[in-house]
């Protein structure tokens, strides 16, 4: 029944999806946190940049961003991300595009978490001599992260599914292999079912674990 899978590296394709997700998740968390800090910054220039970035990037389709990273950065400006191999270059550019896009959603999730922190805590921190940066990193952000684990889980699940867009620039992840198999094999429904099941296996445990973690680390107010 599943003889059509012979000759195709399905596990390797999903491993590529996992690597795309993991690296993009780390990069998005770092960049998204910095953007969130900019959005609440007392410096107008930083606040304006953070606001403009989030509002612009969130309204651009991910496919356009991924294609810009490949056709724009690589082909026009010669950005190779330190890679000589075309496949490695495509992978790194895909991660860059996913980070640039997903960070906007991470930023908004964190900013909503910051709004749950009582204003009095920040005022108390400033009263004992902490700077804005110290107040943000020592008082506000730790509580914000704990309150937005659920929303961040949704962003991570969406990121896992969004990695399929990397197929547009030739990254050999799950969606790329599925397209190849559909072109070569006659078992279209079974191929779709196999890859759908694979994505469920990747995302369902993530959602369950993050939901448990959210309840475990919830801030009691």
C-alpha cells in the first residue's frame, strides 16, 4: 500500500522541516524580543522603527518575503549568507525570511504580555534606581514571557506549517518532496495523507507541551 514511498527520503525531508523550524524559532524569539523592547522604548526613533517594522512585515505575504530573500538579496545584492553551496544558501535565506516574518508576531505576543504586568511594578523598579533597560529585562519581560506561552505556542505551530513556503526557493523540506512525489506517483491522496500526518506529529505534541507549560508557569495575580 505504501510502496510508493520507496526511493524517497521522507524522514530526511521532515528533518529539514524540523531544522528550519528550530533555527527560525530561536531567531524569531531573539529578534521579536528586541522588537518588543523597541515598541515600548521611551526613545521615539526606536519606538517608531519597531511599530513600522511590525505593521509592514505582518501585512506582506510570507511567500513574497521568502522570494525577496532569494531573488532580491542573493541574486541582486549578492548576499550568500556565507555559503558557497546553493542548497545551503537557500536554507539559510529561508531561515532569514522566516525569522523576519515570524518575529513580528512574536513581538506582538510579547507586547500583549507586557501589558499584563501591573504598572506599579515598573514604577517601583524605577523608584529603587533601575534604568528602563534593567526594569524591562529584570521585571517586565520575565513575567511577560510566562503569560504569553500559549500565544507563542500558536506562533511556533504556525511557523512549523509556514516552513512549507521554503519549497518556493528549492529548499528540500517536506512540502518540496511532497510536490515531487505527486508529480511522479499516482497515489495523490495517500501522499497527501502521509505528509498531513507528518505535520500533525510535529505540531500536536508541541501544542500539548506548550499548553501544559503555560498552565505550569502561569503568573498568579
